[in-house]
């Protein structure tokens, strides 16, 4: 390629990026336009879960996500009109064809920033019709028609008007869309399709041959290509990418320079916060580059545009209209977990335990609510089942989801007698005959009506062959408003503190009061010091019934947990940055040392088999490997079994005759031995690929190695194949592979250098390198390992640890239970009694009175005034994201978290609590009517003065 060609490519790339920046900047040029656009958005309809823009699938998501999805549907259906060929302006027929394209000529075209004007001729009357491709958001708000460029441009204005950080995403294969920063992460939104968070849509659904995708906003530019492809390192993908820009380094330089210009004049704190956010995203992009499998694959071709137009652009996808959508729905359904990562949770209980089952819940988790804890898994077309401890009344032991009645029956059969079981959901096409064996299998759950399962069942009862006096079972049709039971009494029992590392709750209710540890000390305290402070707090009788535990991390306060903390989320573990959550649980579920197993730590003692791609490694290395020689000679082992416990496999190309090899091998052996001590399972395995010239040299050299090897008799064949596959041109060389997918994690050009640098840094550097490799595996691998860890921890959790004499899991049925009660008798021996109760919808006024019962009036007054200040600021500039979100550790917001019930009070006023990697944030929901919220807070302040 000539220098002039390279220079021209660079110029075109830079111009395209600048054009995207200008589009994004135009959204913020006119605040009055943003307010005008905001007046056109039907906020109330978009907030309505039963409204015209709502779909059932929305309910699995957060309120802000639901709003965003409905906004995209509203925009596609009712705002924009797609134009393939414009109607004739003279005779109004649709029969026009493209004749030519020219530049802007008229005043209207120039004021509307038309990039070009398409000219069409009518097939009926020969009149000419123009179609200006406007770029001005004000002009687009007037015309409301166009194609993907106009859609993404105007929708960006709508998103900004709602108060969302918004990007304009430019795809070099001729498409554009948006990304929004929502609840701590960037999500794609395609207004042409009305689709949210489906990054695989373009490559997997439309079959686009992607190459370069850049996102621009008013303060930064980023290459987001890895988010939208799983072929980044493929040769053909890189060839297409080099047709856009000559090198990756040049791409980074241009993007960095553009961002630097946009950030001129930023205050240091603003720049630092932005840098931290972008650094986190850049690290994620680097990880995605090595991923080859979509976590969730979109399998539908493009919807917008005519079929001819889509086919010409090669965006119709592999599937066409009329394909079976049921398969896609089933596939999406499988994407959701069948259980929560952490099922056990003891909600704070005051007075009595209340259990609710709802046929039409506001979110899937609200299908079952136990003492305020929305705890149903809630997958569509499944039975959600929650198991509650009858001794430690109200403690949620398990929360599962079942797609078949047989699996549900097996689960019931495994439970101890008298456990309280709550069921909600439906499994279509379930047999309803009383002669069906499945119905007989569920007889251990007395009173459960199998015939209701197909159309929807609600059940609260106990594990027994005879129903309790309070057992209830109804169909969705019989109880459209649901069922609610309330215990007649409640005894507070002693609990122990259980620790979960790398686990973050869904929400917090406040922070530890100053009287137990000042905020300044909380921020710098060790975990042990925080635990002691919390235990001191829990000795307070009032606190013990109103707190479920706490969560914290380094340089963060001690956040208290209530019913809203469930469900918990596993989070990535990084040094000094991981969340630790401690929950109050019944003693039988907590080890004697009060520390639960580390759920995601590298040193977790749980063991599981890594499901490696057996066929891949057998083809790669042969069916057998050999272990280090012993006195009797080398020992042969099956390749599959030898590698099955490892998450990473390193292929080490080396030879005894090579001096650099003999120097590098002891260093690699030291690293290997250390990692085997720290990661006894699920770590790194090494396979020696020899280039020795004879068998004696091979065995002499292999004797110094602690790992596996390809037998010398077959190594020549496999070495040649491996060298071609991984670009090996000499020794020593090493390649690190993900054991599940076979993807390259560190190639022969970088792995050796990484190892040398890590070994020079000592044990810390070695462990950090392994964690870095773990972070580079595909997302599908991470999800699989995560699921295996959860399964492993579940096994550990279900083990009784209260006494050595007990050997049966607390959650499971003992082999010899007492004889069941005679027919007609109440089989519940726990003494638990429930009665029917009403489900009360608690509004802000009721919440205010509840908070006043446990907090000082001055503290509540401060909470309300602070909330009002945030609402007023947001109302002044509702399109500005910085006024809608505040970190809970912020000095101003701290008055909310330190007041007992302060967080609960602002949630009743339209705030939400969002968990992010670095902290918890209070955010004003996108659908909140700011004027009404302001009036509501003022009314509460007046009530507070009168009280």
C-alpha cells in the first residue's frame, strides 16, 4: 500500500469520527430543543406496566430498563416514518425511483444541515421529488422521517431529553444506532428495530460483515467494535478492519486525540471520573476481543426497510419473516437462571411473617414475596418455588424454577417434612388427570392441585401428606389478586453472621449509625473491624429485627441490608475492589467459624470438573499424554481426564538442546508449582511439545518438568500441526488456551514475555498474571465457570456444619422420617400457624409514618429536604444526567443513608437504588414526573410539621 493510500484512509477515518462527534454534540447545543422534545414523550404511558408500549418480557428488567425499551418501541411505532422511496409530491403516488443525488441547494436544506439530497422521479407523472438527508435534530423533530441515520440522530435527542448519557454509534458497514449509559453500563439501542441490549443482532442476526464501530458523545470517543463481534481476531475480520485504518495503533491515536479535544477545560475530578469509567469499559473491550461465543445470540434478520432494500444490503439475516418464533422464545427463556446464585436469606421481621403469591406480579420476582422479599425466580412458563424454614420462621432457604412437573416433584420429595413451600407459576400442557403419575408424586405436598399447573397455580403449604389447617391452593383465575397469609406469632431466634466474598446485594437501606462507628472510621476500617462494629450494632434489640446484614468493600461505608437486598449478585473479584456481604442466617446454615465459603475466590476449596472440549484437545494433542517420569518410566494418562480440572492449558514448545529454553524452563516450573499450591484445582495446566532430536534427550529434559507432555513417539506429527495453527517459528514458545472454548488467551508473541515479567514480580505478579488470563477468556466461558462455582458452593451450603455428629444436609429430607399423620389430621408439628390477610399497597405517607416510628423527626426532615433539593435540580435541567444520580457515600446524600428508613422513604418518592461496581447510587427514575414528585415531598414536609 502506498503512503498516499494510507494517508487517504487515515483522513477518511478521522473525518467519519468527527462527523459522529458533531452529531452527538448537536443534541446538547439547544437546551430549549431538549425541553421541547421532552414534552413530546408520553412518560406516564411508558411507565405503565400494562400500557400500550409494554410487553410481558419487559418485567424481568429494572424500571429504568423497562422505560428505555418502551421508549424505543414508542419511537419506532409513533414518532418516525421509514422512507424507502418518498411519495411523489405532485400526485402523491408511491411509485418513484431514485434518479440522482446532489448537495444541499435551498435555504431549508442548508438550515436543516442536509448532508445530501436524493432526487426521485415519479413513474406516473414524471415529477421530481426531493428527499433531503437532514442532520439537524431540530429539523428531524419536524420531519420525523428517514432511514437509520435520521432514526439514530433523532432518537439520540429523545434519549438525551430523558436525561440519559447517549452515544452516536457509527458502523463502517453503513449503519448507525445509539448506546446509553444505564445503571452502570453502556447498552446498545437500535431505534430502527426498537431493540435494546442485543449486541449480537448485527453479526449473528443480520449476518453483517463488520469491521469498525466507533461510539461518540460530547465528551469522549471509543472504539466499541469488540462489543458487536465475536470474530475480532479472525484473519478475515482483521483484513476488513485494515481496509478502514492501517493499524490498531493508528486507530487508538486518532480516537485518543479526538477525546482529548472534547475534554479540554474539564475539572480534574470530572476528568478522573470519566477516565475511570472509560478504563473499565476499555478493559471489558479487551476481554471481548478474545471471546468467540455470544452469551445471548440474536437470530432474526433486519426488520426495518423493504425486503429488497435489506437483501441488497445483505442484512436480511439467515432467518426471514415467518420463521418459528417459539424456538427463539425458548432460547431466550433458557438464558435466565433456574435459581439465584445465593438462595438463602433471612429477611428482617417485625411482628409477623407475611407470605404473598401473586398471579400477575409487577416484576417476575414479586410472584412470591416473603416478609417484603421478592424472591421468585419468575421465569416464564415455569413453576417458581420458594422453601421457607418452619423453625427459623420466615428464613428463605431455597428459591428455584422448574420447567417440568417431574423435576418439581423430585425436588419436593427431597425436602424435610414440615418445610413451608410456596409455589407460583404455570407449565403449559401439563397433564391434569388424577391418574397421572406426576400428580401422585406431588402428594407429599398435600393440598397442591396439579390440575391448576397448566393455566397457573398459587400454593402455600407444608411438606406433608396431609394439609395444614392454613394450606391454600388456587388457580390464577380463582385468585386474580393473589393470596396472602400472615403468621399469628413470631419468635425472634438467634442467628449467626455468614460471610460471602465477591457478592453484592441488589439494594441497601442505609449505613451503620455514627454511634457505632463514625463514617470517617468506616471508610478506613478493616473487614474484621467492620464485622465487630456491626455485631455491636446488632446487640441493639431494635436493630436485630430490622436488619438482614451488611455489605462493604475497601474505602466504603458499612451499608445495612433489608428486604430489598435480595437477590444477591456475584461480582468480579479484583484485588482490594471486591464487595463482601455478611448475612444473618440460622446457625445450621453457618460454619462454626461464622465464615461462609468464598463464592468466587481463586482459593475456594470447592472442586468441580471443568467441561473442556474433549474432542478438540484429543485432535490437538492426541488421545494420551504422559506424566513426569518416575522410577518405572513415564505414566500414560488420558488427555481428557488429565486436562479436565484446568481452566487454562499452556502449550510449551521447547527443546533440551536450546540454551534459552533451558533458562526459561526452571522459571516456568517455579511459576507452575506456585500456581498449583494456590490453585490446586481450576488453574493452569502445561503440556510440553518437544523439539528434541532423540528420545533420550526428550526424557532427560522432561525429567526436569512438573507438567504433562505429548509422547515422543507422536510428538512430531502433533508439533507440526500445532506450529502451523499457532504460528510457532522457534523455541522457546508458549501459547495459553482457554480449556473450554480452545480460544487463544495469550499467543506466542506475548505469553513468554508476560511470564518473564510476572516471575520477576514474585508470587503476587504470578497470581495477577493468571487472573489476567482468566479475564481474557470468552464471556461464555466465564458464565460456565460462574455456574459451576455456584453449583459447587450450593453443595457446600447444603452441608450441616453446626455439629460433627450431624452428617445430613439441613435442607434435605432425612432417610427415616416420623410416620405421617393419619388422613384428616394436621401433619404440621412445627406449631406454625397462618391466617389469611390483606395485601396492603404502602404509599409515601404510610412509609413516612413507619420511618417516624424508628427515626428522629429532625433526621426525617433532613432526608425529605435533601430529596427535594435533588428533585428541584433535576427539574431545572431534566436532560442532564448529573442531576439524576448521586453516590450514597456522597457527603450530601449521607443524611439519607444514616437515617433509619431514609432510603426506603426516598424510594417511595420515585428514587431507585442502583448497585454499581464502586458504590451504591440513588437515582431518580427516568419515568418519574419531577413536578409531581416535588409536590409530593412538599406535602410530606407539611405532614411532618403537623405530626
